[in-house]
C-alpha cells in the first residue's frame, strides 16, 4: 500500500489491484485485437530525442495558449465516460484536480455527474464539453444549450463513433453500467436503467445505440456551426483529407484521436497520423492529440510534431481509482513535472522552443 | 463451455479443446518451419487503416459481385478436405451454413461427402468445385462432368500441389484419415482404405500420391479450358509472371493462395503477393485471396489491395468442430459483422468505396 | 527414443540429450555473444520465395557440378574437427555417409582419424582437404603432400583463423579434447597430449596455438599456389574486396564462411555477405557458402543468390551423435529431399533454373 | 564463487549477487522507462563487421593518442560517482587498476576519495577531472585549481546535468549515499551529511541540487576557457549543432554521452549520435564516446565510426564490486584482449586501420 507511485504505469498497476475486473477491463480495453492500442504507445518509442545542451534552463515554462486561453501546461484531461465507476465523486473529483493543477478538462456526454455540476466543481478553470450527436437532434441541441449556459468554452464533437467499437473483454464480461450509477446528462427516464427490455445489458446497449448517430456526417458539423458560437473541435480525425475538410467547414480545432484505440482496431496510431494532419492544416486551426501518452517525453514528442496540446484518457481514470481527486492531481502533476524536466534536458525553456529538429525517427525497435 | 466466442481465435482455441490432437494438428499445421503460416497472419498487421469520418454510415452494404453472381459479403468458404473429421455432418453442415449466410462455398476434391450431396445441401447458394488434376486424366474429366451436372458454377484448379507438402506434426503423429471416413468423390475401391499395402498410412500416402499429378503444367489448363465452358480459376498463384500467363491462358480468375502455408514454407505471404498479381492482371480477370484471414479488418485490407473476394480455410473447420452447421454460420456471420462495422468506421458504405488510400504500409512491427 | 526426426532441428535436440554437455557445447557454440550465430540462421528468414507454378515437376534433379565434378546434390559436408567426440567411428562414419549419399566431404586438419583413412572410407566419393597453415611451414607442406598422395581433389585453405575465437561456454567448461582421442594428422608427439605443461588445457591450447599461424597472409596463398597443382579454395572470405583479391591470387573457389560464427562475433551472416562476393567474382571462379543451413529452402535461397554449393557443419555432428554413419546419412538425405521438394514447389527442375527472381527481400521480421 | 568470469555481463551478474540491492540499482538504473539504456547497448548490434582476412596479424597494437598522450588502448575509465559504495578502497582501487592496465581514468566531482588522493593512486598514469559547474562559481574555480595543482591533464565539463535525472528504482528505494561515505572533494560541512533538514534523503537531494547548476550555459564554457589552460572536453553532446558550437567555443574534445542513459530517457543512443558529431567536427577536435560498451567489438565499431577513445562507466563498478582493484583490472584487460582479438580477426593491426568500411548497417534486428 505504501509503495511509491513513480510513473503513470505504476498508477495503472495499482488501479488494477483496486478496481473490479469488469471495470478495469472496460477502461483498459481497446477494440478487437488491440493492435492499435499497443501501437498508440509504441509509436512514441519510434522517435528519439536530439537534446540541445548548455542553454540556461534554470527557468522552464510549460505554459501554452489553447484556443486563446492560457494553460499551465499542454497536458489536459480528455473525455472519458463513467468516472463514478472509479471513484464515488467521479467527474467532480476529476474537475477539482484539473482546477488545482491549472489544467483544462474535457467533460464527456456520458458523464456520471451532470455537466453543470462538473463545471461548478472546476471553479472557473476552463472546461470543454464533448458532444455526441444523438439520433434525436433536439436532444443534441439541448446538450449544446446546457453547455453554453453552464459556461463551457468549447464543444468537442466526437466524429469516430457512429457505432460503439467491439471490445472483446466487455463482451466476455457482459459489461454494463453498475445499477447505482446514472448518466447524469440525460433525464431519469432516458437513462440506461429506465428503457428497453428487462435485462440490463439490452437496456444499456439500446440506450447507447440511441445516443449515437450512425448518420453522423459533415452536414451535422454545418448544423452545429450554425446553432452555436462556441468554438468547435472535431475529435477523431486521422487523415489529411478529413483535416482539410474540417478547415473548410470552419471548425476551430482538430483533436487527432482514435478514441483510445477503442473503435476500429488497425487504424494508425495517433502519433503516426499527427504529422499529416498538421501539414494539411498548416497552421490555420489548432491541432491536438490524444492516445497513449504516458510520459513527459511523450508530450514533448507530440508537441515537436506540431500538437498544440495533449489529452490523456485512461491515466486520469487510474488516478481517480487510486486516490480520487488527489490521485488525478498526482497523475497530472507527475506528467507536468516529467515534461518540465524533459524540456530542461532538451534545452527547451518554453513550449515554442520545442521544434521538429528535436526529433529523429528510428527504423529499429 | 458457456464461454463467449468473441472472435475467430476464440473458435480456434475451443476447437483445440474439442478435437483429437492428430486432427487439430492436421488442420492447423503449415509446412516445415511454419514461417509462412505465421507470416500469412502477420502480413495483415503490416498495414494500417486510414479511416475517413463524417460520412453517413447508417447503411453499410458488404455485397459484392463474384464472377457475375451477387454475394451478401466478400467472405467465402475456401476448399478444405475432410470436413467429417471435424463434425459428422461434414461438408453438408458447411454447405448449409454457407447457404444460410448467403456465402459462396468452394468444395474440395477431397471432400468426405460427395460433391453432389454437398451441392444439394447448399440449396441453390453458389458452389465452386476445387479440382486436383489426377494422374488419370479420364478420372479428372469425370470429376469435371459431375461438377457440371451437379450445378457448380466454377472450377477452381489448384496449381500449387504437384506433391503434398511436409507438415512435421503429421509426420510425428503419423496422420491418416480415420478409417470410418471416405473420400466421397472417388469410387469405393479408389479410396484410401481400398488400395495399397496393408498399413493405413502407406495406403493413404499412395492414394494421395495418385490423386495428385506432379506433371501438372500450363497445358493442363489449356486442356481444361477446352473440355468445359465453366469459368476456371487458378488457385495458388503468387507472382506477377504467373498471373500474366494465367490471363494469356484464358482463365477467369486467380486465387492468390499459398495453400494455407501447407506446401512450401518460406513463400511470400498471400497479402504480400496480392499487389503484384493485381497489378499484373490490371482488371482483366478477377483476383481473390486466401490465407490468414481472421478479422473484418483483414478482409477490408485485402479488398483495399485489390482482391474481389476473400476465402477462409481453417476458421470454417474450427466453427464446424465447435458447433457443426451453426458453428460455421457463427464464424461467417462474425466475420461479416466485423467487416460491416470496420467499413462503417472507415467511412466505406459499399465495397466500391474500399480503395487503396484506406491503407498505409508500416515498417515497424 | 522412437520419436521421429522430422527436420535438422530435431537432430540437434536429440544430440543434446545424447552428448556430454561439454561436447555438445563445444559443437554448438559461437564466439562471444553469439549474435552472428543467431544471424546466420535468421538471415535465411529475411528472404521470401516467389514460386512459379504449372511447370511439369515430375522430374527434379538436384545435381550440380563443383570444380568439374558432378555431385548428386549441392549440399556437401563442411570441415569440422573432432568427429570422434560424437561417435567412435568419427570421420570414417561421416565419410561413408557422404559416399552413400553421393556427397562431397571436406576433411578437417583437426580430424580424429587420419586423412588417409578418411579418404579410404569415402571409397572414391570426392574429398577435399581443409588446410590450416601451421607456424611450421614444412609441416604444412607435409600435409599438402599427404592430401595429394591420398587422392584429395582440392585444398581448402581456412583464412579466418589466425587465432582461435573465444567461445564462452568452452571457457566456462574448460573444454579440452578428451584424453583418449588423437589429432590423427599429426605425429604422436605433436599431439595435444604430448606437449606443454602438465595440465591438459594448457597443452591443448598450446598445441592449437602452434597449429595456427597468426602471420597468415596473402603471400601464403601465393606460396601454396606455387607448391601444388590441386585446386585451391579460400574458406572464410566475407567481403567483395577480399573476393577480388582472391581472384587475383589465382585461387579456384571461395567459400563464404564465418567459421560457423565461432571466430569474430558481430560479423555479417554469410547469406548477407554472399551477394557482394558473387558480384565481385562475377563468374570467374566458383563461390560456395556455409553457416546456418538447416532446411531445403535455405539451400534454395543460397543457390538463388549465386552459391554453387552449400556446406553444412554442425548438422553432420548431430547426425553422427544420434546414429553414427546412418545418422549422417539421414541428415544428408533429409536435406536433399527437402531441397528436391522445395525445387518442385518453386517450379525449378534443375539447379540452373534456380535464379535470383525466385527471391524477394523482406524488411519485416 | 569459483565461476569463471568470461565477459563483462558475467561481472554484472556477479556484482548483482554481491552488492546491496539499493546500490546495485543505483549503479544500473537509467532514467524513467530505460529505453535509451537498452538502446545504448542495442545500437551496437545494428552494425555488422566486414572483416578483412589474410593480413599478417601476428602483431596487433591497440595503442592510441588521446590529447597528445599515448595510451595502451582506446578503452578508458569514465567518471562515475561513489566508488566506495562498491568497494572500501573506492576510487583509489580504480585508479591503481587504470595505472596497472595503462589506461586513462576520468575522476568524478562526486568521488568518495579526494581528487588529490585518487591522482596519487594513479602513480603518473594520466587522469582527467570531471567537473560539475556548481551554483557557487568560486567553489567551482576551487575544484579547477585543485585539479590543476594535483596534476590532472584535462577537465571534462559535464553539460547534460543541469538537474538530476529521474531513475525510478532510486525513487522506489529512497536511495541515499550510505552515511559512512563522504564526497571527498567537498569540505566536511558541505557534504550531504552536514547540510539540510534532519532526514538523510532531503540533505542528499539538497546537496546534489546545490552542486548542480541549472543555469549552465555556453557562457560557462567561455568562463572556464578563460580561467584555465588545461584542455577542456565537453561531456554530454549528442547533436551536430552543439558539436559545431563546441568547436566555436574553443574546447579540445567532445565526449558523445547521454550520461549512461541516466538523464533524459528517449534520447538517441550514443552510437547513433556519434556519426553526426564526427561529421560536424570534421577532425578539428577529438571525439570520444561512452554508453553501453560491453565487448571488444563494441570498441571496434565506435572507433570505425570515428571515436578516438571509448569510456566505460558501469563495467568498472562491477569489477570494483567483484574484486576491488583486481576486478577493475580484469575488466579493463578483458576488454583490451577482446579488442585486440577483434582487430586481428578484422585484419586491423593498428587503430589507424580501423576504418568505416569495416562496418555495414543492418535494418533487421
Ligand atoms: C474508458 C473510456 C471512456 C471513454 N469515453 C469517451 C467518451 O465518452 N467520449 C469520447 O469522445 N471519447 C471517449 N473516450 C476516448 C478518450 O476521449 C480518448 O480519446 C482516449 O482515451 C485517449 O487515449 P488514452 O486513454 O490512451 O489516453 C473514452 C476512452 C476511455 C478509455
Ligand atoms: C486442413 C486443410 C485442408 C485443405 N485442403 C485443401 C484442398 O483439398 N484443396 C485445396 O485446393 N486447398 C486445400 N487447402 C487450402 C485452402 O483451400 C486454403 O488455401 C487455406 O486453408 C487458406 O488459409 P487459411 O486456412 O489460413 O484460411 C486446405 C487447407 C487446410 C487448412
Ligand atoms: C565443432 C566445429 C568444428 C569446426 N572445425 C573446423 C575446422 O577444423 N576447420 C575449419 O576450417 N572450419 C571448422 N569449422 C567451421 C565449419 O567448417 C563451418 O564453417 C561451419 O560449421 C558452418 O556453419 P554450420 O555449423 O552452421 O553449418 C568448425 C565448426 C564447428 C561447429
Ligand atoms: C553510477 C553512475 C554514476 C555516474 N556518475 C557520473 C558523474 O559523477 N559525473 C559524470 O559526468 N557522469 C557520471 N556518470 C555517467 C558516466 O560518466 C558515463 O557517461 C556512463 O556511465 C557511460 O555509460 P555506461 O555505464 O553504459 O558505460 C555516472 C554513471 C553511472 C552509471
């Protein structure tokens, strides 16, 4: 119990000991053969750092501007559902930890605390709302209005989820949301315990199915652009072609993401997709990345390849499981400290100084 | 026993528990060091998918035309011998499952139910007959005539089997066809239990030896073309040179295959051979592939590289062993579902939309 | 005990059970970290075969001409010392097996039967004598004269052994030649049991040291060329530069070899070195290879890259350990059968038809 | 106990048995995920040797000139702190072993014997002093003056340590310098046991923090150049850009180093960095390397890529742990013997003959 947690892997190991197997598996899993899940991590080890020395690094600032807001660090919290499975305080604890660490939090449509309460817990620290376009367009618009009213500063439209991916452990475990939890952004009778046939799993499946929209298309982006003046970010773009299209549709940012490898196994790792997206966008809008970030040097590499910020998904859940708000805070600060030290060792005093010549691609390993 | 079968590997694991070791080994084995056996699978992981998003994928059709016939899906059943070792109903069960799933079945010369009975079990669903050119040319013609009469819509000439490959487990297990089974496309006194010396294995070896023709050459293709008007497909071509020759000889299709890595170990994986064959043929005839297909994304990759359809060998046998006709059907439908979902996640609503830019080659892994 | 030996690895496993550990280790070991030992094998798996089909392969001939002599197969026995450690009949058994299989045998300077007796055991089948240039030039000339008189048809000068390589297991095992064995090409009082200090290992080390000549240089090739009219082959060349020099010095063949990875760890695998040697020589003299050959397809690959013949070292010792003369014969015939079948499957009816387009280089694995 | 130590890995294994776990871990560890630690070793296996034969190698000289001094071998001892944790005689034993083997020793700022005593123990054999620029510039100048007075012939300024790297095992073990040891280049009340709060670890951390200077910049090189006429070497440069800068600042040598992978995980292996540094410097000053050298062939490869000498860190500590002065001597002589033999097998009689064409880069492994 008193074992020191020295890195994000240590948090995962500890969380595995603490969480029920079905919950841990749900959080950890990737789709099908998990090739992309492994590759999201491995992609970082295919780059080596070329550090510069003898620059005065007594002061290192990790601060960045993201959509005009100044953040303490380029490491932010990505949208993951169901935080209350990891800790009773769920998204509230996560939001408080973000505020305490000066970090941005992206709140999921599928949060187990209401978007309004989560926003309040963040006490003024910036929050973005991750949006799934529902089959019911009015219901979708309601979510947008609530996010606007609550004070969210951006909408993150997830574009890689017309259906739910197949995660084999969840099939084996017959995973369902524990019965005492609610999806708090939906009305009581909308939730998974109130609809569908009597078996829990069908209700859950049915609910998720209705919440996702397989018709999701560029025209929904157009529609969303027309009903809100909040900045819009597309989450889940992996190609130059779609990145160019996104710019044409007037969105404000792209989050290069494969949904933590949970949707289509075999897609490019996000780090492998990043350079083509950055090149296609060529500075016209901001580009972010998520997937497999575990170390300060991972952040450094993503930034050197053109990401403006980096989002982490699972590590937040491990922190939450290990120690609630404090656990999330430890995770965030560990990563910030690692980044800060890695910048110093690389001769980068500001994020601006993190440039592509810091990296060299390996063929080996 | 009530364990969920979530993917084709799960079927293989279950089959391994159920089948006698010698039978499982016979089905599973590749030639010699099994390098190509592993490579047939690994080749698929050397490509990554570049999925396109925000295309309305509420409707996905996996349907394809193969030699003019419309199929529900590009996943078909390849020719494998001895289905009755896996399940008493053998090829009849497989044929019924194909019919139920809207899939094409390729019936082996070495089936343990007669080609006529298998065809009938398929109840009108398309069947192709896989032909070995026997040393006895008249006997070969007889098989062709029976296939024509029965209603088969194509002949698949296997060209990679002038001899039987060496599979070390079979040598170690002294594998022979179980004595209660018959090769039903041969007359009683032709079969392995009726010829040769008294020891079973010699009789079996002798029989197979006589059934295969080491003189097999392009002139046999010429001869076959001259005696039948059925479409002819060459199964077992792995090079551009032979593909061009095949076109010259007027065949209707090429099945890129290394016989499930059972003949010559060290040959190219089929997925690595596919592009050069597709390029050489340049649309003049259809090109198919088999070998190592295990996932919907494997099918997607083969199609993106130019295959018109994909055949599976061993997975059918695992399905058969696990649950007879229903097991085969589950295997086929699992693969179809995976393909359909993978298409949706890739932004492909029809098979036509599966194009080469969906893929990128990796150097790593 | 009655386990079937299906491939050369099986012979190695069996030999390991049979032989004393120090002997097995002596035979098996490579120098230092054994990187090249592993790489000699791995290099073969970096090439894939592109087989041609539909060529009448009812008749396949593996026969080759080597230095003008017709051999049944391109697989010959390479020089390895101390056969009597594996089996009491030692080199006599090996020579008889070669004769029975129609194979050439290369006899080591360090044979434990006299070169004359070994030659007689081969009963007319071609033998080459492997020569170490001793520090004592007269002694060296004596060996040449004896080889000429006995009937050897070529001299193979080993050029990679100015010193003995460090094989760590031998150091750990304090390996010495068992006391009942003699190096039969040396006079009694020359042998390791008759010289040096009282401890066996020093005597052995001292003896080997005196037998090898660290001054070995191109002038010794010149000298050897001047004192004999037998064909001369240089064994142990790994570069184009040295290959060109060898042609200039008027030798008749080059054996691309790294001494079974027993001398300098980290050198190129022999298969990786072969192409540059073949290119440098460009047909002016014959080129052979040894090192890591374990399968028929390995032979095929070496021939496709330009080798005229292939020598095997350790597999002969495993055969000898397992079953004396018969064991060696089984090893040789297994490899010949595998080669013959691999040729058939590749569409090569004669060794001439084995051309470079049969191969493609992999980047993966 | 009487097990033979055949190679440097054997020394590491033995040391692991002998040393307390916290000490062994401290010596062995690399930063964070230890990717670079593994890569420092692996980089050597990405090159293969192309040995030349038939050059008279009866006499091989490993001797080199380093900054004008003639050394018996290009293998020298690199700066590592805290030798007294491995053996009571600490740096004195190491220095004596260097003298006995004709090798140069680089003494760490953090030695546990005073720099004066270590120099004396070396009895005239050349010593370099490794310098950390302290936060207190006067204290730094004092160290320079003491090194000059003592007789050191060069100053090695470590430029990769503005902070201490995170080595996870040390965090887990809460590593501190054992209380009976002193950092003997510092005044009693400077040492880790005399400053800071009562807990040892804080005192240690605080001490190290004060000893390192995060402001370290090119102007310190300028300053150092201005206060001493000793040759200056920069230790820790990994890029062409910094190498060119180093030449501009008038230093006399560059030691390509990543601090044994203990600072920033994910940086290039030193062998991968060497060629660009050598090219950038193009002969104007000397270039050395350290990190992962374990075999004679590693030294050969580093020299072939342009290093003038090679430093070893951990292997010295393993030798020290195993057998004090004699252990270090064994380590040094083993490596020299391996180098000498490797040169002979490569056809290199002098270090000058070790040229780039001796190497070929592999893509595999
Ligand atoms: C358990 C879990 C739940 C997730 N839920 C959502 C979600 O509700 N909405 C969304 O857009 N992405 C969701 N994602 C994807 C994450 O936003 C993010 O893309 C991914 O986790 C990043 O990879 P990482 O976990 O390797 O850091 C989820 C991911 C996980 C692991
Ligand atoms: C047990 C078994 C029996 C086979 N029998 C035949 C056969 O009778 N005729 C034939 O042309 N191919 C035969 N094949 C090869 C298959 O048609 C097909 O090429 C191969 O199985 C595809 O690889 P997969 O098993 O990895 O899907 C057989 C394959 C297996 C595994
Ligand atoms: C136990 C052993 C003894 C050997 N003795 C000799 C020898 O006396 N003379 C020689 O030129 N090569 C000798 N070699 C090298 C072989 O001729 C040959 O180059 C090598 O064994 C080929 O590699 P393989 O063992 O992987 O087939 C020996 C090799 C082994 C394994
Ligand atoms: C235990 C240990 C202590 C070290 N202490 C110092 C030091 O005090 N000053 C320094 O410049 N480098 C130090 N280094 C780095 C070494 O000088 C050298 O760069 C590194 O050990 C070379 O890698 P190797 O250990 O793989 O040979 C230390 C390394 C180790 C392993």
